[in-house]
């Protein structure tokens, strides 16, 4: 009986191994569980399921094996009439649990809502629009582990893909959900890795120790140094809205890849061109904004700055005070951009428009001139070139160095 | 055998499946891996077990820089070297420079101890793999002194994880696993009762209703958890808020009083306000 349960579990997609099964037998032998089905269920789950994502699969197999409902499981993976499900779960649930379900509006309604929710979830995911990223939790989140877990299981087989996404949402960090396909971008960004020694000193500095000891006439003088870590700091400024709409996907991918790659990543949004304010949350950009001056004060010049925008607009939006399409700007975009390039020696502009179109738009030419020619297309090759540019120590203007520039431990490139 | 059964304590409400998990781990001497939403009392569980079973508690809090051998021992070669230069007497015995970690201390304990390995997912991906043998055989070898350290009594090991990283299969195989589910209303009521025995029934009911209401708001970034509910109730008591103030039918008030204890970022507060507003309009 138990061995069949074990093989069924494996067939049902619960990754259980022999030692775990033996652990269950051992536990049974040690009389951990009293002789009740419920305790046995808890014990079996405890010993054999190691991930809450597998709970509902386990529940299904458990029901199948111990309620004598032969072969029900295989049918579960096919289309499943709700009555069967109801039958199955009624058999599985205790009276108390049934009452709870009843209180939630009954089975039919729950299942219907769940299905609907799943459909929604799938569509939203495929649509890939931003909102999902921030709102990826579902009110159904916990149901998978409720007594009604079976219900989730059923839906899981019908909408396998959608549920997988859902599971991932529930238990991983969902902000960077569009990571698929960003691998190439990550590889590109990787060029920017720079390892530096920062933070607590906890590694023996061999050379330093020998040197200091020698100077100490042989009396040992231990020198420590911090561990090497990727210390690149990145400030990402993204254009949103208007002409950028067709490029949303690639920008999201870039953002998500950068999120994964850099520990020190800060981002802000702007519209068309940076003026006196930028913001972090597009939904609330009218109320919560960051003063660009304070941004320039907050981030010191060793941040590398990446603008992402198509730079396609009327030239007045750059050249004229008050030229912004959204508000009255006291100072022109040109002034603000110059402030940026002065403050941040390492700065590039990534343009999602293809390179051959740039010359047709005057504003692109102006922007390009403003950033000192450091505009690159948002392609893998362009990214590569941009990262090369950012890697150079002083940047083009060459004036400002990072505070550590003269110390021997200044970021060493090892890529 | 009876005193080794864990049934919760007067300050900790354990559900039947949790009790089963703890008891199985105690009896079979296997590590118990605990996951669950933040604020469901994962870390607290170890302390409660230690208290209920009257065992010493050893804690090992994992940080992103933690290495597996920190839990076993560290050989302080540097200070030995320095001592040798200064001609200290104790330099001749290497044992003076071996600093025991919490795992070692737990292994040496005279009675079966409880060992908490807190937030194992904070450490490097390889971290759990480096502990496999130690957790399996409950022994490890000290290279410097050529000593084999064996646990006198297999400690009750509790490991908590917040799911920040996937744990390796080989590690999971050696553990029992329990997921602390978010408590349902009835359990929650018990939990609140344990912490606030004098709370008026009416206030409790209203507080729980609005709490679960907040939790059900779709799209919250951070759902309020048990510990936040307890904080909130503490606040309500301190401010002496009457139960009526919590009732949702007051049209002037959009969100629960003192919501700062429940909703921890402004996006959530904002979202919640919007939803309540929409619901109200729809309700008319």
C-alpha cells in the first residue's frame, strides 16, 4: 500500500526520493503519529514534501491512494467536470472544513471565481504590462494550502502554465518577472562588473602584511582588507509615456536585467527629457517627485548614469525654457542635461530607436551632442559599446574621478 | 516519553499539523525546515519549543556573509601568530585559538538542546550543502586538533527560510518540512487571546474583521501578518479605541484607524484607499 503511494507520488509529480520514504516508515515505526488518517496525512506530508508548491499535488495523490478512487488522478489532468471534483473533495474534507468552504460561498462559486482569476492572471501575464509586476499577488494566494487545496490542484492541471506563473508569483520575488529573455541583456551588462574592496575588513592582505611586518623589523603586523565585491553603482533614468510606448517591452527587459545584475541600482523616470524633477512611481508622478537638484546632490559622481529614451520630440522641448509638453520648466532641458553630464563623468544614453533613424530627428542629434556623442542603440551590440564606454575610468569629460581613484584598491577590472 | 511532546505553550498557539511536525522532528532527530509568510512566528517557534520541553536554546542567525564553518568553529590563526611573536604561553596549545560555533556548542550540550538556524536562505547558495554531513551524522572533524566532534544528543534543529533562495535538494531530503500556513480566523482569535487575555470580545471581532479585510485587498505589496495584527491591537488598546470606530460603515472614514501598524508602505495605503473608495461608490 505504502509503496504504491510512493510510486504514485512520483508519478504525480512530487519529487520524493527513497530516503524520504524511509524516513516516513521510520516515523511510523516510532509511532509518531497516532492511528488516525489526519495525523498520517500530516506526517506523510512532513516527511515527503519539501516545497509548499507541491502540497496540492501531494493532496491529490493522497486522496487517490487512500480514498480508493482509482485512476481518478489521471483523469484529473484531463478535462474535469466540477461534480467529480466536488465528490472528490467532499470525500477528502472533514465536516468542519466543508462548513468553512460553504461559508466562503460554496464550491461552485469558489471554483468559478478561481477559474476566472486564473484566466485573468494568464492574460495579464502574457500582456506583460507593468501593472502586473507591482500587483502580482492574488487574493487566492493562500488557498493552495488551505484545506481546499484540492481545488487548486484541479485548476493546476487545467491551466498548468498559468498556475505555474502564479506559483512563481506567490513564492518568488515577482518584480523581475519578465526575466525570461533578458539573459542576453544581462550578459551585456556584465561587462560593467567591477570588483572593488569595500566594507568591513575581513580578509588577510598578504602583501600588505609582509610589507608592514618587514617595516616592523620582523614583528608581525597583520593587515586586513575588505572582500572584493561588484561595486558598480548604476543610476538608470527611463523615459516613459508618449513615443516610448512601442519600446516598453525592451525597456522592461533592460530594467529587469539591470535589477538582477547590480546591487547598487537606482532608477528614476522622466518624460521625454530630464528637467527639474524626476519620479520613481509612474502612477503617482504628479504627487511624488524627486527634485533633480537633490538627485544630483544625492548621487556622487562615481555612479554611472544610463539614460534610456528615444529622444524623439520637438527641439523646443530641449532648447527652450518652458518647452516641456507637460509643465512649465523654468530652465531648458539643455541646461539640465549639461548639469547631468558635468556631474556624472560616466554617462550614456541608450536609444531604443534604430540607429539609422536617428539622423531624421533633429532632437536626437541635439541630445547626442549634449551627451558628448555617447548615444547608443538599445541592441546587444549597442549595449556592449555603451558598457565599454561606461567602463572607462574618467568618462569623456575626464574631470571627476571617484574618491578611491588614487588608492591601490581602486576597482580593478577582471572580466 | 511524554514530556517530549510539544503541544504549544501558553504564549504560542500551535496547530495540529505543526505539533505533528515538531514531534516527528524531535523523535526522529531530523532537522525541521520551517517556511511561511513573514510574521507567522517561525523564529519564535524554536524558543517556544525550548521553553516547553525545557531544553537549552542555541541560536545561529545567518547573514549573507555567513559560511557553514562559522557554525562549527573558527581557527583564529591570526591571533595565534601574533601571540607567538609576543611569546605568550598559551600559544603552544592550538585549542586556545579554536573558537566554537553554535553548532559545536549544541553538540556539546549535556541535555538534548534546541538549535535554531535562522533564515538559512540569507546565506550563499552553497551554504546548506556545506552542512549536509553535519546535519546527517551530527558530527564533524576539527582539522586543526584532529578531533572528531560528535553530538552527545542529537539536537532538535529548526531551520527557518523566507524563500529568498531555493534550497538544494540534497539538503531538503534530510529535513522534515513544514509550511506555517497563515492562520485562519479561528486560530487567529486564539492567538490574539493568548496575547491579550483581557481583550473585549467585541473589539476583537471588529479588529479581526477589518484585519482580514485588509489582507484580502488584492495587490497589496506587503500583506499584514500576525505580528502586525498584534502590534495593531496593542495600539488600539493603548489609544483606547472603541470597537465602533473599527466598523466599516462610517462613511467619513476610509481606512481603519492606526492603519500604520498594518500597512507598511505608502503605495499600499494608497491602493487600499482607492479600493475602499471604489467599493463605497459601487455600494451606493
